[in-house]
C-alpha cells in the first residue's frame, strides 16, 4: 500500500503541465496584444497620421469601387461643356474634351495606387533579397552587391525611366515594372545595414549552432527583426512613386488614354492652364494630398515601431 501511494504522488505535477503550458501561451498572447496596443497608441498620438490613414482609406474605396462613387463614366463626353468651371452638375468642372473631371479624378485613383503599391512591392522584394545577401555573407559578396547598388543610384532615375518607357512602350504594367526595378536601392541599403547588426545577435548564433539552414535562418529569423524600418521606408516611398508615375504620364510616357491618370490630366490641362486653371487644380491637389497622406503615415509608423518611444 505505501508503494502504491508513492507511485501516485507525482500525478498532480504531471497533470499540471498542460495548465502551465496554457498559462505560458496565454501570457505570450497577452504580451503580444499589449505590444500591438502600445504601438497603436504611439501611432494614434500623432494626429496627422490619423488624417493620412483616413484619407488613404477613402482612396482605397475609390480605387476598389470607382463606378460607385463617380457620377459619370470617365470617358463620357458632354457636348457643349468643354472647359466648363465647377458647377452643381460637375463639381470639379469639365476638361478640354468635355469629360467630367470628378469622375476622371476618382478613376485616376486606381492608377495611382496600383502603380504606387505594386511598384513598391517589387522594389521591396528586390531590395530585401540583395540587402539580406550582402549583409549576411559580407566579404566580397557585400562589396560586389554594394558596388551594384552604388552604380544604380548613380543614374539619374527620371532620365533612366524616360529611356526605358520609350523603349518598352508606355502602359500601366510597364510603368509599374520599370519603377519597381529602379527604386529598390534604398531598401537594399537599409536591409544590408540592419542585417549586419542582426547577424551578430545571440539567437542567430544559436540557430547556426543547431544547424539551421541559411535560407531559413534569413527568412524566418532575421528578416522579421528588420521589417520595421522597411515598412516605414515603403510608406514614404509610395508617395515618391506616385509622383514619378504622374511625371511620366505628364510627359506622355505613362498611362495612355483613355485610362484616367492624374499626371495625364495635368498634361492635358497644361495648354489651357491660364484661362481654365481648374483643369490643373484638381489633379494637382490630389497628388499633393495623397503624397502628404503617405508621408505622415510613415512618420506615424516610425514612432509606432520604435520601441524606445514612451507611452
């Protein structure tokens, strides 16, 4: 009987292990939620970032559902209304071809965001691949890739884009790919610098010691620790790409008619800007507000993702 009693004594400790594991998991989830809450509080503390987030949310609705918000088709022509100023029928006026400016602005939002978001995604992908390889391996690999980055940065970007767009032909897909494959250098430099620091941390050395393969180590363990600066840089970069797309469309090398584009609207308004300034004001204001919104969101994310910020 005493022996049976001794065998049953460890059972309470064994039964408590799942409870302890669940408690540990719950504690980790609580800490993660708390960190997200603190990040959001830091972001919301910067009021312009909230304005930028709200404005970009409206732009996303315009881009996803332009036909719902636009009063007319962007290609519909209203005879006898060319260059008409803003009125109750046409809130932003009518362009030189007799098309509703408000509808063209709303449909142009889709073009701006498609180029801005997808070109930024291409730039991030290329920049993270090159930057992580250069920062992780170092040595001659780092030197070679760094010289490639410096060479690309030495080219005047706008002139390079004009040449490439002229050779490949203007279209929304071509412009997105061209911009995405030329704006990656900034991401590569940021990722390389952070990777040089992260690769010396204890968790990386421990992962190497247990035989974690290099691709898995970089993708699963190192890159998540440097995403903060990349996200901030990407948010700021979207505004620059939108300006670049508008510049190319203004020069006639971007989106082609009848597709709506803010830069194209500016180009069409240029010959009439003295007599009919409203043709240039609407697309110009939209470009300015959109770039400003992404910039202030980037400022807010910089504060939110900085662990040194105090509540």
